[in-house]
């Protein structure tokens, strides 16, 4: 009986070792594949950015005196500026009004946001 238990123990140990080795190999393969994919994606992104930057050096941006009809929608400068700057004014105001964050109810923080909004609106 002791011999049978010993053989069974050896079989269980061998199975556990094989399973552990297989899991380790699978994890290593997955990590290597992920690293290779990330490296390839980074190389593609860098290549595309370099290609586009070289290409765009030869292009004239169509705004100001170089604007031309037929290239995109025309947006007046003041409207574009307001749309660009609007989030910088609206987001802090909305956070101050609608947030549940306890730090937003501290009077000194409210004063700081109010001064920022006043300064930004005055600009």
C-alpha cells in the first residue's frame, strides 16, 4: 500500500509541475507577444508622425493671408477664439456649482475659483 501511495504522490507532483511549467510558458509567451505588439505600434506611430511632419513642412496652412475658399468651413476668428476658450471658463464654473466633492465647498477654494473666473472673464 505504501508503494501505491508513493507512486500516486509522484504522479501528482509530476502533473503539478507540468501544469506550472505550461502556465509559466503561456504567461511568458503572452508577455512577449504584448511587448512585441506594443513595440510595433510605437514604431508605426513614430514612423507616421515623422512622415506627416516631413510632409506638412511643405504645406501652407490655409489660414490668415493664406486662407482660400473651398478648403473646409470658414470660421470667423472671434468665434473660433470664444469656442476655444469657453471650456476654460465653463468647466471650473460647472465643477464649482454641481460637484459633490467636499473640497469644492471650502470657502477658500470657492474664492480661488471665483477669482480665476473673474480674471478669465475680464480677459
